[in-house]
C-alpha cells in the first residue's frame, strides 16, 4: 500500500460527489491508502490564480503544507485543474527560497504549518497508468469491460503546459488508453481528445464554450464510442451536464455517457452502484450498464 | 579547427515528408510525399528548401532569417505548430517517422504552407502596440527603467509574431474574433511597460467582448510558443491588473472574483451561487430550466448548510495578510516566473537564493521610471 494525501478539490466535494465515492472505493484495490485533508480549501481553479495571484500562491502553499504534515511524499489529485494549480505553486515554492520564506512566514502568522517543498503532486491517473499501480489495476479489473468502446478525453490541464505537468507527451498521450485496455475495453482514437471542453468559459462565454465542447462529443460518436472517460470533474461537468445544450444549438441529439476515470475502472473492478452513483449523471449511463451486464 | 575538420563530409539522411498542398483559387488540396537526401543537421526548413530547389519549385512556404528571429516560418508538423527553422529532422528520421506538414490553423491559407497573416496583424494593431507615454520629458538626463521594472514584461517582449500560438488557440477556433494569445501578450507588453501612461484605457479595451475573458485556458499557446512568451500567463497578468484596477464588469471577471470570495468565506467554491454571481440574477433565472435539470441529478448542491472547510478562518486571515503586502495585479504572477524558469534552466545561478538578481517585489507595473543622475551611475555611462 502506498499512503497518499488525498486532495478532493471542490467538485468532488460538491456536484461531483460520485467522483469522491468511486475514488475511495477504488483506492485500496489499486494499492492506495488515502489520508484525508480536512482543513484545506479550494485551489482557486485557475480563477484565483488569474484574479489574485499572490493569494492563489498562499492558498496552494497551505494545501501543500497540510499534505506534507501527513508525512506522505505524495499529494494525490483527481482533477486536472487542481493538478496544474498545485503543481505550478509547488514549482514556484520549491525553486525559490526567498519566495517560499515569505509565504511560510505568512502561513505561520495565521497558524498554518510552513511548507518545506517535500511533496509531489500526482493525479490518480498517473499513479495507476504505470508501475505497481498499473499491475494492481490489471488484477483488480477482473470483471472487464467486455470490449466496450471507450473514448478517452484528457482535457487540457493534465497535459499542458507540459513543463509543469510532464507525465506524458501532450500531443500523443497514452495513459487513458493503457487503462481502458487494462480494463478490457477498446480505446477509440479521435483528434479532439487533447482539446478543450470549454468549461472555464462555459458561464461567461457559453457559445464559444459550446463550440469547443461539441468537437470531442461529435468525433467520439462518429467513431463509434459507447462512452467517454475523463480524468477531470470539470470536463465531466461540461461534457455531461452541458451536452443537452448542444442539441439546442445544433438541432441534433447527443447522448454519450461520460464516466469519471474512477467510475470506469470501478465498473471493471466490480464496485457497487452505490459507490459509482451513475444516477447523478445527466446523460444516462444505462446503455453502458446494460451492455456490460449481458 | 584543422583544414580536415572543416571539410569532413556530414552524414546524410533520407528524409521523407508528406506535405498538404493547397491552392486557394481552385480549392484543391492534396497530400504529396517527398523524399530527399540531406545532411544530418538539417531542419525542416532546410528540407523544404531542398525540395523546392531540386524536386518541386512550386512548393510555397515563408522564410527569412533561418534562425528563429523573424517569425516567418510557422507551420504545422503532425498537427502541432512549429518554427520550421527550429525543428531538427535527425531524430524524426531515425525514428522512421514520416511527418505530415501543413499550414498553421486559425488563419486562411493562401497557398500550400503560406497563410494570410492579415487577421493576425489586425488583432495586434487593435492592441495599439506603441507607447502612449505622456510623461514629461526628462529635465536633464535620460529616464532609466530598472531591471526589476523590465522583468514585468521580459517574457512578453520576446515575441517574434510567428503565430504558432494562434494556430492552435481553442477559443479562437470557436470565436474567430477573439483577440487571441499573441495580441494579448502584446497588450501586456505595453500595460506593463514602465513608460506607459494609459494602462486603464488599455485594460478597459482588452476587457471587451472578444478580449481576455474569452480565453478558455487550454494552454496550447504556452505549449507551442517557441520563444517562451507564455501568452496564457500574459493574459492572467492582464486579468489580475484588471481586477486590481476595479475593471470587473465582464462575466469572466465576476466569475474569477467569486472564487476569491468563496475561498475566504467557506474555503470551498460556493457553487450554487456561482451562476447568479457571474451572469447576474436575471440571466440566471433564464437558465432555470437547465438548472432544474441539473438539480434532479444533484449537480446543483443546495447552498444550505454551506460546505465550510475546517479552520477556514486561516484562509480568511491569510487573505488579509496577503492583501497588506501589496503583490496585487501582474506582480503576483511575475514573482513566480524566476522559479518556473528554473524548470528549464536548473543550473541558473541563484536557484537557491544565492547568486543572481532577484525580482524586487516592490515594483508596480507601470510605475514611472526613476530619473537618475548619470554621474551617480556606478557603471558610468558617459554618452548622452
Ligand atoms: S507569443 Fe510566441 S507563438 Fe505567439 S506569436 Fe509570439 S513568439 Fe509566436
Ligand atoms: S490558453 Fe487561451 S489564449 Fe492560449 S491558446 Fe488557449 S484559449 Fe487561446
Ligand atoms: S525563418 Fe525566421 S523564424 Fe524561421
């Protein structure tokens, strides 16, 4: 078992609770022991980074400091945006002693622990796409996906900027495909799998965002996908909840089930519906469940 | 170097490329395969030169400097925008790969690999890329801008206007009128210039409909830029400067500010209130039918009781401490740039606080340059 500090982020605590429950159910099966962080806040989701960059740095330093205080060397994320925000702050703090000292003095002045730079921020995807995690995953996914055709959707902030993420080639990623295969599914390839889902501007610029969202949905359906999987709950929200809006703007009906990474593996690993919580999705996951139960 | 070393024949490569040819007059498109022999040091641009010289003189592409300075040779290799003169072929050939070369995206193609740059230039021109100074003439000597002041726009000033960032901008694909990464980075280059006097006017203009809040944070621009400009980060600087100057009428700005409010009040995003806080109550009500659909699936968490992080008073106190230290606006971004640069240049002197210069945290972008007497300058510049 590898012990990791678990950073849920906002979405998995709120509208994407199914991501949290399925991640918790999956973790022991892939060799991860999760230590909860109760005192941390939102990472700022890129918005605080943009509006109040110094506050962004401090909030993320505080999260890293509490993660370090658990004694684990790894902070596990389940969201692309959390991953980028925390990794970026981590690089800033670890590579600049003067900056870190000022931030630490501020943290201590409000009663938070200081951060010494000893934590690596890793997304769940990276922990199970290779090494021991991957071997355990292959054993755990014994129920299999029976050849289900799954479109991997990476989203942006787990790939780019690659100097801050760096797990895989941002133009030719392979990790989701490897996991789909390990679960007995068939990965569906399509160009928009590395593009944007539109989420960051879906409220402020809905039309522009929908013009982005339609690309992966349309391409995955054209290539015969039964479902789509994503490592990011913000991509999930946009792909799942806003999919119906594509109908209003194009006159065409789309109904592509969107799964969180931990749900896809969860199905293959025989995790109960009570943990996967498919009923919380807007686009029905029933066709997938039916296809797998025959 | 000995005579013999100079005349050593280089190893040669058999380079194969597939090029999307295109004729805008007829609309004809064709993927053409070329194979040429070339020295092993060739770049993609050298290979195109050899093809044009020996195989097919009708192939069209742009070039000038051949050394990553002029920004003429932007094109796509396997769908990703690159400078042809910066892209070495040896590894690609040795891997047995035959890359597909095509024109950049988001710009109309004139012929083969040549795009019409007019939409690019018109957006750059819309940024008014010149100083609007208005400060007084220096009474005796010249004005000096300190290194710390120039650090604010150091990265933005590196742009060579190649368009590689624009080629893959996801927001621009969806909204062609979006000012886009190159133009907005240019905007920051002037907003942050210590000699500039019209920051607020500029920020207001860049906050309009197709401005900074159109950016979907896909980070393709940072990934593709061959010069380390990091246009997405320049846009974040403009966002931070706008908020600092109270320019927050856009829904994008309101959205960003709501995250700050959430973090310091409950610690977590107050998701339910995000839509009315971003779009205003009237538009939010128009969205009610959509929202009710989400509610059925638990996608709209009820606001009461609010989800409050333990020890949230720490996050709130932290906000007050940070605000007192005055690293608002672009400065909050600039302070992290040195550390991030060390990812690519780990041997940089001063990586751990020793040698090398440090960004002074106390410079506000746009602060006027100080006038210094030349006589006091330790480096004693004598010319006037
Ligand atoms: S920002 Fe970078 S990619 Fe964009 S035009 Fe300038 S140099 Fe080229
Ligand atoms: S991050 Fe913004 S400006 Fe850069 S390519 Fe994406 S949408 Fe365009
Ligand atoms: S030819 Fe000038 S940048 Fe490539």
